[in-house]
């Protein structure tokens, strides 16, 4: 009969043999994983530290020890950089509907499309807000053409350089693809059910991370390829929208404090209004009960008036007898 110690020894030797087989298989099938910080033998370690192999340099592999990190994004020409253009232009026009139709024609001629169309009109005012998506190289021309539809009241153009973020995403996607391929090869070489389950879980996590990175890259590509122009068309009687930038100074602080006071007072009145029905419904019966209890206690504890003392009884007076005459 084999003792339990031999069973433990056999299990330990089997685990060591499995680890050695996985290491040899990973080295034979994935010799380039060392450059990206991933090997076949450290699949569980990658699961504990998934971000260790996801931060390569934007221009390629990791820098050597003692060398500063490179910044290739600063060496790119203007035409090679990834820039997001956004702008808004407010124009006063005589006919809002006609101007909106011309704006739609402008964006269609530039190869873009209308992403949003919000119009309102009544007897006193009419206005329209159009979200125009145009190619990045036609952004400035479209803004100028929309401004010429009437009298320009306001223009706001912003740019956001996302070149470094784009290059970083490209490097992370390449690294994550290598990790996914390595996980698939290890999964194909699994020998036991426990290894199969562990590798399937790790592979699913790597594929989910890769899908998230690719979604971010598609979003950036859409924003850099198509710029957004917000065209606000105001009729003759429409008011210009207020600027969203916060004002400063004493008057601005006074206005903010007054608004905060009014808001606090409104909240206080709302709470009092919510508590008033409860106070009436529960307070009146409670007050009546307390009043009755105090009245009954007052009657019981009221002292009885003292009985006045009886007047002293005087003995009856006996009339004095006249002395008998001498015999």
C-alpha cells in the first residue's frame, strides 16, 4: 500500500513537469515575446499584473536600461499629427430656414453630413442649431462659409492634439495582439482540464482588453477624420445665447451667493412643506393628549380647603340666687 507521502511527492513532481513543459512550449513557439515583456511561463503572473506588458514606448519597443525614453510624437510634421478640430459659429440671418438649407448644402459639398438638426420658431423669434461633421482638411473652409451666411456674432475654434495618445494606443494594441496570440498557442497545448480552464479565462481577458483598446482607437480615428462644427443660426429677433464662461469679480460673487441663498431657502421651504402635514396630523392629537393628562393630574393634586375650627362652647350661665332673708 502506497503511503500519503509518496502521493504528495508524485503530485509535486507532476506539477514541476507540467510547468517545465509549458515553459519549453512557450519558448519554442513564441521566441519574440521577451521583447514585449511576455513569456509563455508567466501567464499566471500576467493575470496578476495585466498592465505590466501594456505600457510600451509610443515609438516602438521599451528603452534600454540607462537610456531616456524617446518622444517620437514631437518629431512629426503637422500633416502627420492627429488633431481633433471643434468649432462653433453664431450667425444672425434674415431667414433661418433658408440659411439652414444653405448650411446643409455647404457641408454636403465638403463631403460631410449633418449630425444634428434642432430648429425652433414662433411669432417672436426663430433659431436653428446644426451639428455639422466635415473632413478635417475642410474644417476652416466650412467655418468661413457658414460665417458668411449672415452677420457673424461669435466664433470659437478649438484644437486637441492627440498624436501621443494615438501612438500609445497603436503600441498597446500591437502588444495586446501578441499576448492574445501567445494565449491561443498555450491554449492549444493545454494537457489537463485545470490548465484548459485557466488559459481560457486568461485568453478571454486578453481579448476583452484588446477589443477595448481597438474601440478607443476607432473613436479617436473618427474624431480626427471628421471635425465638428456647431452652427447657430439666429433670426432677426432671437437673442444671442449667453457665454458659458464663468464671470468673475464682486458682482459675480454676489450673484452666486444670492443664487445659493435662494436655492437653500427653496430647499428649506420644501422640507417644511413636506413636514407640515405630519406636524398637523400627529401634533394636534399629541397636544390634546398632553393637555388632558395635565388637567387630570392638576385635579388629583389640588389640595382640599381646610375646615374652619368650630367656635368654643361656652358653659351656660346659672342665674345667681338671691340670699334668703334671715329667719
